C-alpha cells in the first residue's frame, strides 16, 4: 500500500517564507506519515507556470492538493477538474474565490500590514514622513501589504505622509539600492517599511550603509532579520506563521481524506515581534531561520 | 628557368610527395587519386579549372582537411599532418585563396598571431612591429605595421597574407591565387620574392589562373581535372595550348578583339562630377548602349569606390547620374537596380552571395519580385527553370540548383553572381573584377558572354586589374589614379599608354597613405 | 535523397530536412519513452493534453522568435510583449467593453506595432537586435504596468473569452480527444508561419537576410522594409500568444512575461535553428518547445525536487543542442 | 592622429580610443548633469558613493562578460554563477569554518571552474555560447539551491567578511572620500582585465577569436585552449563579483542573481563593445555600468514611478547604443 500523496503548489519556492511553509509541511508529513511534494513558480507573477504545475500535479493523481493561488480566478478550471476527480483541495496563504477548497489556511495580509503601520506610527511619534519598499507590484501579497500599510496610515495618522513607494522585487541588493536612493532623496525621512523578508533586509542594509537612524519595520522573519532586530537596526517586524501554514495545510488535507469536517478558514495569525518579545515561546514558535 | 633546374632537382629527394589522395565532401568528390610532388628550390604551378580540387589538395597538405585516403611524404618519409600547427612545424605554410585575416587586429598582430614576441610573459609590441616592418621592407611594401587590417584594400590585405606566410620562413610555401587582387607592380614584387626564396631552396606551390604568370615564374606545372591528376609537365618547354587542353580536355579558340562602332548609339549612363572625399575626385564619364567601358588603374585608384557610389552602395558627396538621358537620384542600391543598373562586386563572399542559400535562390535574389504573385507567394518552378537555364548557359559546376552556394568553388560562385544580374536583365552592368579567381576556360566564356551582352545593346563597365583583360574586352578604356579620372583611351590603346595615365599622380604617395583613420 | 519532395520546399525547409526532422523527433521520443517507463501517470490522455496546453503559449512565442532568429537577429522582448498584448486585450474588452473580435485584433495589432518599432530600430537605426529588443522588453514591461494600473484585468465580462484557449472545438466533434483550442491555434500559427517561410517572398528574404544581408542589399532589395516586415509579423504572432495566455488565465497579468523569452529562444535553438541566422524551421521549433514542456511536466510527475528540475533542464538543453550539432556534422 | 600612442595599445584599446572614450563619457556626463539640475540630492558625496557602490557588482559582472563578448560569444550565466560563487564562499566559511582567504579563493576558483566548463562546452562541443551559458545559468541556479539547502548562508561567524565590500581602506587614509572597498575592487578588476586584454597573449587571442576565429585556427593557434581560457578568466572575475555581493549582503542568497546577466550585457554594449566580437574595452564597460547605475539612482531620487523607471531605462539603453553607433559612423 502506497503512502498518502499530497501535492502542495505554492506561490514561490526559493524565498525563505516559502521554504518555511515547506518545512512546516514536511514536518506534518513526517508526523502524520504521509508524503508531500512542494513546488512553486519562480516569481509571484508567473500565474501560467503555476497552472502548469497544478496540471502536472493533477496528472500525478495525488490523494489531496494544497494550493496557494497566485490568481484565484485563473486557477478555477483546474480546481474544478480536481474537484470532479474527487481530489480534496486545501487552500493556503491566500484564499480562492470559490467553494471548492475545503478549508483555507491563511494570514490576513492587509491587517498584518496595518499592524506594521500602527507600530511605525507609534515609533515615529505619530507624525513625519515614511516610505515603503515593496516586494511586488502586482502580486496579491505585494498589493495587500503595501495597501494595508498605506491605507492605515491615511486613515489613522493624518500627520504621517507616505512619500515614496518603490519595489525591489524582494531582491536584497536591489532593495538596498532603492532604500539608499529614498534616504538620500528624503533626508528627513522617519521610517521605512519593508514588505517581505528580502525587502526588509534590503531596507536595513541600506540604512546601515548610509549610517541613517530611520525606523525600519520589516515583515516575515529569517535569521538575518532576527539578527537585525536583536542588534536594533530594525525596530521590529510582522511575522506570519509560515511553518504553521504549511503544517496545518497538510493536517487539514489528511483530515479531509479521513472524512473529518473542517473549518472553512484556518486563521494562522500574524504577530508583531521585536527585541523585547522575540524569545517569548509563543513568538519564537512562529519565527523561522 | 632552364631545364638544368629540373635535372638538378630530379636527383634530390622531393620536399613533398602526395600519392593517391582522396577527399570527399557531402555530395562532392573533391579529390580522387590526386598526385603531387614538390622539389626544393622549385616553383611548381598547380593548374586546373574552377573546382578541379587545387585548393582542396593544398588544404590537405597544410593540415586544414584530413584526407580520406592516400599518403603524404615529407623528405621521403611518411608524415601525418592533421592540423595547421603540425604543418607549420613541418615547415609548410600557405596563403589561402580566401583571405583569412583578423580584421580588428593590426597588420603586425595578424602576421605574428600565435607567435607573438613576449617579454616576461607580456607581449612585446615594439618587437612585433619591428619584425613586421622588416618583413614589409624586404617586400618593398610601404605599409605601417600598426595599420588595422579592416581599413586595407583587398590588395593590401593580400600583401599582408603574403608577408605572414613569408614570416614563417618555411621550406614549403603554398600560394593559392596570391595575385588575384594584385596589380602588375605588386605582382613583379611578389615574383622577385619568389625568386629569392627559390634560390634559398624553398619549394613553392603556385596556384593561379593567369597563364602568363605560370610561364614567367614556374618550373613545372601539374594539371588537375575533376579532382584527378592529369599530368606534370615542364613549364618552359610546354606550349600554353597544351596545358590548357590538359585542363579542359579540349582546345580553346581565342577570338580576336573586334571593336564595334558604338558612337552612334544613345548614351546609357552618364556620370558628371562625382565626388567623395579623397577616394573619388570629380569623376565624369559616359557609357553608350552596346559599349564595354574598361576601368583600368592601380590598386586603390578608386574604381571600386566609383562603382559603389554610382550604384548607391556608398553615399556620394556630389555629382549627377544620368540614365538614358534622364537625371536620376540614387541613394540606395535598390534605386540603381530600379533604373536598370546591376553591380557585381569585387568581393563575392562578402557582398555577392548569400552563402548559406542555394544556387537557385542566389540567382533569383535580385529578381524575386518577378517570381512573386500578388499574394506574395513565390513561383518556385519558375525560379528553378531560370536557375537551371543559367547553370547551363554559364556552365556553373554544381550538383544541382539546390546546392548551397558556399559549397561551390570560388570561380563557380562568381558565375552564380553573374547569373543573378543576367536574370535581373539590367541594361547597365558594372562588373568589378568579374574574372577574379576564374579559370581560363570559364574566363573565355565570360568574355564571350560580355561581348554578347554588349552586342545585345547593354552598356557595360568592366573594372579589372588585369591589363590583358581590359585590352581584350574594352571598346574604350577609362583610367583612374588616386580618385581622379586621368584619361579615356580607345580600346586599342597600348599597355604603356594605360600605365602612363594610371600613374599620373598628383603628388608622391606618402608611405602611410593607406591609413585612412583620422 | 529528397528529390521527390516538392522543389518549393527545398530552400526554406532545406534539403536534409526529412532526415534531420526524423532525428530531431528522436530526442523528443526518447524523453517521452523515458518518462512513460518511469511513471504510469505520464502517458494518460489528460497529461498529454496538459503538456500540449503548456506548450501552446511558449510554442507561439518560439515561432515568433524563430522568424527573427532566421534573419540573424534575436528578440528578447517576446515575453513582455506577450503580456503587453494581453493587457491591450484587457483594456479593449474589459475597460472599454468592446466586442471580443476587436479585442483580439487589438492585441495582435499591438504586437505587430511593437514589432514594427523594434524592426525599425534595428533596420534604420542599426541598433543590434539584442539591445533594441532588450530596450523594448523593459519599455513594454513598464507600459503593461502603466496601462493596466499595475493590477490584473479580468475578462469576466467577456463570456467565451477563456474558451479561446481552454475550449475544445475538436472535443465537440471527437469527444475522445478534447484537444484544447489553444493547442489548435498553436498548430495553425505554425502552419501559417511555415507557409510564409517556405512559399512567400517575405519568407525567402527572411532566410536571405540571415545568410548575407549585405548581398541582399546590393541585389537592390529594400532590406529595411523586409526586415521591419519580419519583425512586425513576429510581433503579430506574439500578439496571438498574448491572447492565448490572457484567455488561459481569464485575465491579463501585467507583471508576467519576463524570462519567457529565454525559454522561447531555447526552444528555437533546440529545434535546430541557427542563432547566426540563415537557417531554421518552424517544425523544429515546435519540437523544441515540446521537448521543454515534456521535460518540465515529466520531472514534475516524477516529483523531482524543484532545485534539481532546474539542473536537469539546463543539462538537457545543452545536450539537445549538442546532439543536433553532432547530427548535422554527420549529414 | 594617435601616432604617438604606444603601439601596444592600439588593438586592445583601439586607435580611435581617445576620442571615442571622451564621447562615451559625454553620455554619462549628460545624465549626471540632468539629474544634478533636477534634484539637489543627487550630487551629494553620499549619493555619489551610493552610485559607485551600486555599480560594483554589476560592473564586475559586466567586465567578465566583456571578455566573452569580445571573443564573439555571450554569457547568460554570470548572474547565477555569481550567486553560486557566493554560496561556495558561504559553504567554505560558514558551514566548514575555513579561514576567510580560503573562502574567497574558493569562490573565485568555483567561478573559474564554471567558466572552464562553459568554455569547454562552447569550444569543444561547438554548442553556441548563448545556449551553453543558458544551460549553465539553469544548472548553476539549481546547484546554488541544492548546495545551500535552499536557504541563505550568513557570514556572521566570519568577522570582517562584510568589510570586503563595505569597509573603506581609502576612507581610513583620506576620511573625506570614504570610497568603499567594493568600488576599489571593481577598479582593480578593471585595471587587471584591461592589462590582460591589452598586453598579454590571452588578451590578443580574445580579440583575434572575435575577429576571425577560422583565421586564428588556420594560423596554427590552439583556438580551443585559449577560448576556454577566456571563459575561465571571465568566470574567475564573476567569482570576485560573488564575493562582493556576499560581503555586501553579509550572506549568500541562493535565489538571487537571475536577470543580472542582462543588465551586465547592457552595460557592455552601452560601453561600445560590439556584440559581434573583435572589439571592446574595459573602460567602455565601466562607463556603461555607471550609466545604468546613475540612471537607476537618479530616477529613484526623483521618485519617478517604478513602472515609468523601467520605460525610461529601456529607452535610454536603446538611445545610448544608438548614440554610440552615430558617433562611430562619424569617425
Ligand atoms: N568545404 C567544402 N564542402 C563541400 N564541397 C567543397 C568544400 N570545399 C570544396 N568543395 C568542392 O570541392 C571541389 C574542389 O574545390 P576546390 O576549392 O579545391 O577547387 P579549386 O580547384 O581550388 O577551384 P578554384 O579555382 O575555383 O579555386 C569543388 O567541387 C568544390 O565545390
Ligand atoms: N574599407 C576601407 N576603409 C578605408 N579606406 C578604404 C577602404 N576600402 C578602400 N579604401 C580606400 O579607398 C581608396 C579606393 O579603393 P578602391 O578599392 O576603390 O580602389 P580600386 O581602384 O577599386 O582598387 P582595387 O584594384 O583594389 O579594387 C583607396 O585609397 C583605399 O585605400
Ligand atoms: Mg581554389
Ligand atoms: Mg576595387
């Protein structure tokens, strides 16, 4: 008898966030005695590549599928096909506008970024100029986090102006250069928000290289970001629970295969962390290296 | 060169012996049981029609191609030469028929490529240029070692190739049509060098289609036909007709040069006050229908430049061009072609042929519109028929009209380009060195063809560096020197008159005059 | 050997074509055999259709690039141009509510216009194709974002739009083989392009330009015009690719596309088209595109770790081209 | 005109060099002037240093590609090779705890080894450089992920490692101009490469190969060996780039690098090196890389919307190359 085979199609692969999701999934696979594959396109813009991956996964006839849709509409025909074949589907990271997924393990990116805005406002004293270094101009997470941050600032903090929003593709080097330009063009800047791990590290790098004392709020975790928060270069960061997302996705898939009922939404949560609470067990559990 | 040389040589061990060499290319048997022998201190001419296999045989000897079968002996001992390097080490160097220079490097860098003088691992450019200068001086060549090769005319590039071959100080020197691009003065210089090398005991293989050169320079002649060995004869004792009939397997009749009276014919092309920098200075002339106007001059006289300027291939600074009594504006070759002017360039590989395409398409290249229906679809059958017609008419040696042009021998490539313009049916034709690298048989066919075209009323300009050719063909002869037209002579002018006009220089040529980059 | 073939084909699709094509196929067949043996899931109809579907867009782009490469050029802008065309379709259909055929035509014309610009920059300004199309790649990438307002445009208001790629006219006739329309469109584009290359003056000049442009110019041909024509045709084909991907995703994704050009070029070269110009076939390109899709699909079906998939793909690309070179040398 | 110049320089840096270089600089200067006028923040020492720092990695990669392009080839693998070399340094220093110099040497040797492989595939297997290096790009990308275990490797245990790029030896001597070491390394690499190109046999053959490879072969030169040598040297230089980026980020990021090759090639061509081989200069490449950095920095300083930045960059790349072509035509 073969092991239960679960195919996870994610939004990305190389980035640490997705590797953390993969780690969680692998952990769950080991705990539950199933086998899991994990695949994702190179960038969050390659919607069609994700379709090809999903199609290939379907051909493999897995027992269940976990899917983080880059574009929920584009995936509908294939998801329908999976549904018709009786393959249970668990959505993760972002939801799909459809009833097909039995459950969705996700973070509310808009709310998470709004929390970043709140922290930023507090750190800079409720007024001043801030900037955003985003990771992707068009992907769901990219848009949600930048808009979540900017809209919260507009609504709640009229004295804070977002002077510049630029995108570094999540590439650390590019984000570093962008940050330096922003800092040099706006010498009176008070804070910068980096919208994912690569962006946040790039922002902190840029700050360090110029010897600026701007407040940096990051997103996600990883060894570098944790180190920067410890050393004070970065004030703090929002983290999701990627390991938890991966783990719970696989867990939900197994539960579905066992015929258990699932909640429609599994909120995996998000947290603000800084040097003061990083070692709290609750926080430490969701941080990854 | 008397028989004594041969007698003396007969007793020595040959430098090179090639026995029963076979070499095939896809679809072509280039060599079959070919033979060749070279003695020390001998100039051995290798002759044969286009595609006879001369270049291929020499490429086998110089390590460019591996032979399929046969033996090569050096100094009587069997030798394996599988790379140009091995050939060099064995004392064999070659001047290739197709120029093989690195255009972006200087003359000196080209000559010593692979053998650069170094000091502490660093290139010693000073030494390099000194050595090169010494070679140039020994050749009586006024050329700067630091000139970029791409700025040189074909003739000067050829001289650089010769200098390169000489620099190896080889015992065997192969020259594959070294004079195709040279003028008489340069040829005389080359022959002086050959005689010097001969005296030093160097064996020289000399390939040329110019019959008079063979008589002047060579001791023995080996004739090839269709990749096979035909025979070896002493040069001095054997009448030219015999050699030619060995080459072509029949005797050729050379017609007398008849100059028709075209003075009553309307002017087809008139050029007034053409100017461009130093290359073309106030050139005016006209050609009548049915007339062949020869263009004579030394290397770099500007004849090619004039032709290209008329044709619109290069821009001109001033000047008028009149076609059939109507002033025309020509800014690109297509304007010229639209006015019925065709130009056969002097460098067929670079400018004449789409080498990757087949013979049929090369012939049709200038006339595709004619074979295109309103929907843009080509009439392939029509193209095939035309191509086959011209392959027959010009006796182009090719397995078929779908053979790739690059696989033809040099001479046959030239014929393909001629066919292209004939098919285009231009009534003003400019032929720039039409017989460069073409064998005697084909040459006389092309002469006949040019005469026929003239008789049909076409106006023809023939640019040639071979005076006999100019004299043989032209109804009138225009002579150029340093960009100016120094005179127009009747077709029965003497060589001396032409040379006098061709050397009517304004000022003595500065030694670095060819360095055009300023 | 191919003396029996219609003479018309000989230059465009070359004399050694038949044999060569057979051998080029053999690489593809070898891959298929290996994957079939390795996984029972590979040879299912569903999976074959998935592979074909995955080939559609890249295949169309590769055919477009084939034209440019035969002239001796290269086109790095096909990926972002595809996206630009998709966005144009989105603007026409969703923002402006125009009828579907006009949206499709708009996308194809936008592609042709962009090709016209690239071609003009290459032919008239003499900018090397690599740079001209690299510049265009960036320009089009930016413009797609500008025009779309940096977010996807959905085609929900144009019912039937996603049937262009996903529906199956063939399946309606023969239900057993529901070949998606996208794949049929790829084949149609391939046939049409092969016809243009083999039988028309434009095709002949495409080869001639790649063989020796100067000789063509000196033959009195208006080289610039034909070259621009080739780029425009190539752009129009990319426009078809834009419609296909928009239909497949039922949306125009403005950030998509960069990187697709390299995959398309790889398909072209694996298919035996020479990067130095003058030779190439549409059939070869199709095979090249299929090899890439089969490889990607097969490795996924076998659940090969993603990082190793990349390594294997890189290796196979080199080996495929090397095999092609060996084959030619033997001929 | 340049009769007084040392003859040795003529081929490497060309006869028309002096004048041409002046004009190439003028494009850079024009950009600098425009941005200085447009923003008071542009001409600060800090910003100039930021631009230089931003040029370091791309500059080194561009110099590496220059060598290959002069031979008439192209190298698409420099971006991912850079990452691979950085990962190797990470493995040596962080995973294995070896001393810093060995880590640096390891990265450079890894680059040279990869160049050796690319060069061998190109020279011996006759695979076109475009494809050989495209394959290598994918292979190296996968291997970086495999070797690093798909996660960044940090250099926290190697104190001083990030001083390689970020420290400033110059600043310690002249505090007013704290030019980062990374920039000095770029200049060193440039000087060394210019020397090799102009004064050594390897350099001579680099130009000769790009000019007429067949002629070099017919001259009895071991073409393959030298070509492989050029690729290996180029790879070693990319290795330096890998060390630079690792030091700058104080980590080896295995997912980074793809896309950097096009920027490097753009710098090379903007700098006047011909993609058809045979001609090119290191100085030109440096200027080209600076033009790209200045452009990116200036547009960011001016807060031009990102999508428009891409459009402007694409346009300027085309215009810069076109200006270079016009200039040459006049000479
Ligand atoms: N590389 C090649 N591939 C295929 N065929 C070739 C090749 N080189 C030469 N040939 C063919 O071999 C035959 C001999 O050619 P070769 O160049 O030796 O003739 P040649 O006597 O030097 O002629 P020419 O006087 O025109 O230079 C010709 O039929 C030619 O088409
Ligand atoms: N590519 C070039 N770059 C610079 N100068 C050139 C170039 N080609 C030719 N020239 C120069 O132009 C002048 C005319 O050369 P052209 O080739 O027209 O002479 P020609 O009379 O046709 O001689 P040939 O017998 O060599 O064909 C010469 O001074 C020559 O040095
Ligand atoms: Mg020959
Ligand atoms: Mg001439």
